[in-house]
C-alpha cells in the first residue's frame, strides 16, 4: 500500500497536508505525534470515513489499483479484506446486544473467511468462554483483544490500530503491543500503529512518521529518529520517552 499526498480540509481548516508513506506485508509503521496532530484523521481518510464535510485529496495505490482518496465508495470496498481497524474505544465499538461469538461469526460470513470464533479468540489470548460474553462483561484489555480478533478475522492485508493502548494500564499496554506485532507478523499483515507514546512503540516498529498540526515533519527508520531527532516535535517525543 502506498499513500501519496494525502490532504484533508474542513471548512477551510487544514487537518492533513501532503502526507505520503508506503508499507508492505509483515512490516510495521508507527504514526506518532501529539494530540491533535491528525493521526486518527489519517486513518479515517484511508478508510473512507472522514467527516462528511471534509475535502480529502491524494491517492492510495493498492497492488495495481489507483484509488483517489476522495472516492469513498472505492475505499469502502477495501474495508475488511484490504484495510481493517482496531479502534481506540474498543468496548464502544462492540454491539452491546450480541455476544462476542455472534459478532465474530457475522464478520467471517461477510468477508468469506472461516467461521471459528473459538479459534479466533484463542489467537488473541482469550479462552472459549468469551464466545458467549457481551461487551459489558469485558475489561478494557479484553475488549481490545476482541476488537483485534474481529479485525484479523477479515484476514486483512493492512491493520490500522488507532491508539489501542490508550485506555489500558501499563502491563496491559505492553501485552497488547506484543500481541499486535506477533499476530501481524504471523499472518504477514502490515501494521500501521497510531500512538502519541514513542516509548510504547520503540521496540516493535521499524519505521515511523511523525505528524504535527497535520504535516509530516519526520519519516524514516525509528532507530535513526531516536538517535538523531531531525526537528523539535520528534525531539520532544524522544525526550519524553527517555523520561518514562
């Protein structure tokens, strides 16, 4: 997947400007930046879920296809088997009226993958008893694991993870990041991991791009960005990571 010159404006206000990057199967890319930098907006634009009033520009190159990022129906057709999302508020994304198992079966049927809820849950470290549970019966970490199981059940090429550790304690954050990276590597799924916490992603992503006020201010090897931050936003994130 390659993204060229992604831009997004709403009512004349620029949310993203000239963001470009690429990623292949099995790779992991961290999207970093302070709150309000445009990280979540970037994911919504890729999924065709930008706000209705937004003007989105740029191009998504997918295998041999060229998809304008303003073409919401074309992007919608990529959701599931192409692009899948692990949202930040996982518990809120689950259907409160249906069990975990019912939701997993529905996703598998919609995307024509094997419907084996117990195996899907086992892949993310949850026992078979969770098949019959509802969203309100899950802890924050369990809800995030169910959301990951739902996303991977589609067998996507690229997994977009939007601040998946935000509502978890420190131990659960470490476990979830390790699980994300392990499952994506095992299935050769490309991982785009959004975070404002460089310390949490430093050990799992080879490359990173840094956003600040909608602009890409740094992009490259994460190790090189850590060793020699090229600009103030990256330098501030590195300093915060070293203090944590």
